[in-house]
C-alpha cells in the first residue's frame, strides 16, 4: 500500500468516484502499453525485508517509531505493527557480482537498525513468525501510528462485517477470533522485485508462480504461532486469513480472497492481472486524487495512475504486478511475496539468488513448464510446501511427485545455475549462494526444521512450552546474528 493518507472516513460518493477513476486508470494503462511507452531492456532487482523488534527476553517491543526516528533514513519504513520495520535495497541489474552487493547491503542495513534498536534496549530479528508472540501482542494497541494502517484495519473489518476468524490445522490446531488485522503483522517476509518488459511479463509471471512452491519448501521459517506448532510456513495461511474480507458464506460461494495465488496462467500479459483486480475486488481505501491521467497522456506527461496502484496494493497476490515510474519512464515489475524473512543474511541472499536463477531458467526455457503443468498443480505445490516445508512432496512435469529436496538438488538447482549464467552472473556468486541452497536441501535443515527440532529438544529437557519458546527464540536470535547459514546451526546449544 505504502502511501500516507489524511482521512479515514469514506462516503458512498467516495467509493463511486474511486471506482470510476480506477477504470480510467486501467484504460490509460492499456493505452500506455499499446503505444509502447514502457521502459524495456532493464533486468533490475530490488529487495524489501521486514524485521521484528524484540527485547533481550525474546518478547516483542513496540518501538519502531523511536528506532525509525534514530535512523532518520527513507530506506527504513514503518510496518503494520509497532514491533515491525521494513527496509529496502538499492535497485541493481542482475549481472556480475550483484548478489554479493545485495548481501553486503542487507548486512549493513541490519547492523544499522540493530545499532539504533540497542539504544532503546531492543534487538532486530529476521524470522517469518516470532515463536514468543502472544494474543496480547497482536491486538490493535500495537498498530503503527500511521493513519493508513488504522484505515486499512477498519476497511477490512467493515467489508467483512464481523470479526476475523483464524483457523489453522497443522501439527497442532489453532482457532482464534480477532477484531483487528494485527495478526497479519506476525508475518514478516522478504519481497523480491524484478523489472520485466511488457512483452515478457506473462512468461515471467507464470514462471514465478510455478517456482513458488519449491521456493517456499526450501526457505520455510515460520512453524510457530501463538504457542502452537502449525505449518512449516504458517505465514502463508495466517496472512490469508488475517485480512480476509469474506464471510464464511462468501467464501463458500467462491468469492476470491484478497490474499490470492490466482486461478490461471497468463496468456496475454500484465493487463490481465490489473483487469482482474478491478473486476473482482471492491475498493478498501477509496482515495481519489485530483489528477487527470487521460489529460496528462494527451499533454505528453506520464500519469502515476494513483488509484489503480493503490487498489493493486490492497490485493495481496503472492506474485503481484507493479506499475511504477522511474527515470522519466513507466515500467513493470513482478513482486514476489512468498518468502519469509531470515534466518541469516546469507540464507536470505541464497534465497534471492535461487529465485532469480529459477525465474530466468524457467521463463527463458524453450519448453515452458506451465504448458505441461496445470495451474492447480502449481497452487497445490505452493500450499503443500507451506504445510510441510522441506518434507513436502511436489509435482513437477516429467518427474511426477517427488520429495522437495530431491526436486531442488537434482533438477531445479541446475536450472537456476543455467538461468544465472545466461544472465551473466559471476561464477563465484552462483557457487556461493546456490551452494548454500544445495547444502540446506541435502541436510534437510531450513529455518522451520531447525526451530521444530530445537523446540522438541527443549521440551524433552523438561521445559514448559512458554520457557521453550523463549529459549528457542533467544538461541535463534544469537545464531542469526552470527551469520552462520541455517543448515550449519546446531540443534543443541
């Protein structure tokens, strides 16, 4: 969503005017595409990373305002809850030693954030969901102060017309009812952007969808929530349910959720996604600007399409289209949202390299995988991977259903290597980061697997669940700061 707002009161006229303006923006987007106005030939990556702020006893601290004031940098931004922040890396081309630079920038940003957090007795942790979270932490009192979060909270609850229900069946079961969307703040993720030419968008988006399941399986890092051991990547189910505007009846009717994997491969291009967003989803934040995008286009100016981009930002596709303007030209990006934060900087960077390598390898393949794989199979892979992580069994064309680790090591890592080589990434970068993924897959230990094994060991030593959660999270935080990749973490302290 990303934009500050002044008012959180909307009228019926606001909603009508906004709908009409969104439709105008959609027409202008089509015109920009038809006229070939988009920036092309730029293969640029960008990373956004969300983090937790905790005390030294692994409890969340709602101090993001103080830390952000101390950082005083536009690179760092608020997130939904006062115990979260987000920062971004600089855009850079996918070439040469780009991933080494990403790793260095992530580490430097985390070090800066941690330094300022220490001034208010806090520390920074990268993790999908913090195991020590309690019901008290994920309530509206911890909503960040920016009015846009209050507006989004009210809009989702008003659209739903009743409290939100969280019902996750996993290794254990969780049922909860909440009157705010702050449960969503439990889910901290890493978003990966790639600038894509309009003519290539369908291939790259299809590739991003197809690889999402294997990517989640190898990177899962969110097995606990509210004291329950649920899915290896619980963040997927929790995020979908925590901002679901549908009542039970609407879900039964097949109304689409705002957190959405999608329902079909693209055949035309990015316009299909924006058009679906306008057709299927009512507005949550009907904020209409005074700009005239059609008039701007006639005058030779580039419209920001504010209403369309705001609407798009309230529909949480796991691979989301992005329209933006940079350097005086509009461009398109795919924003991949499936990855959790953490466990370490090198693990994050390895996940990043794997994603871009697979994206290139699949999108540029002579025989596209989506022509031999149903969309429903890709969706099933995604939720299977979220449920079982490295222990999942995934379908792949020509191979059938096989263990996620075997699929990764024997088939997908060579494809990712080829994709990175064809994009001109240095061999040292490829070896370092894909080698990290290979060792993680061979060991079977990603962030989720380590957390589960460590938690079981602590319970076997006689700790109660609350004490085990604190000890687990404290150990995790120390190991994450050490920088040692997660496949090398010892389960025993």
